C-alpha cells in the first residue's frame, strides 16, 4: 500500500522526493566453501549532495539496506527506528523459470506504524532495492507529514496564558 501511495504522491506538484538512488552495486562471494560475504555500494542524492557509501551484510538485501541507511542517516536519523519485519518474494511468470519477473514485498515498522512496499523486476536485487527505497522514502514522508501536523497544531492551538493569535516564534533547524 505504501508504494502505491508514494506513486500517487510523486505525481503531485508539491512533492519532492527526500532522496534519489543514483546507482548501486551488490557483490556476493564465497571462497573455498567458506561463509558467503555480501557487500553493497550505493550512490544517493540528498538535497543536491551525492553520497557514496558501502556496507557489508549477511546477504545482498541486508548489505543494500545497510548501505542505504548509512548514506541517509546524517540527513534522516529517524530512519534508525525503521525495521524490516518481513520480506516476501513471488514469481510473476513461472513459465520463465529463473528469468521470471519477481515481486518483492517488504513489510516495515517504525514502532508506531507498519507499512508494505513493493518492487518488481527480473532481477531480484533490483526489485529489492525498489522496495527498500520506497520503504525508507515512505518513512521519511510520513514523519515529515506528522511534523507538519504538529506544526499546524502548534500555530493554531492557543497556549495557556497566551491569547489565541498571540505571536510566538518557532525555530526549525534542518540539515
């Protein structure tokens, strides 16, 4: 449901994506029968700044998630509260066998909300990257929407000892 909501938001004139995944690379290797190693690198654009990060993980999706979060953490520290709670993969055209289009659904939670995002591609890592990106974007968008609601209440609700409409100042610092 969250990916669909983002799809609609992205077509609104006043919506600006909080980040853009420029590119990514995911490597998985196993040497001499040892444990698999996964590493992801990502280039992400936030507020005109391009960040290039890398991270390891216990698998390719975990490594990609870690690299994305590493890039975005300085701008959106609230993402530390977002956790993947379920990861599902479905084959959409089974007759294509290993060349089939896959659909990845990721369920995420931030403590207050739970949402699902989806990615689809013939490459399972690309489908996973789309679902992960949507999950993080949705979390940022929802947090910003909640902050806007709080600001609106702050500016429209009279405070004790202050008449309605009395001037007050709020400073918001953003990175």
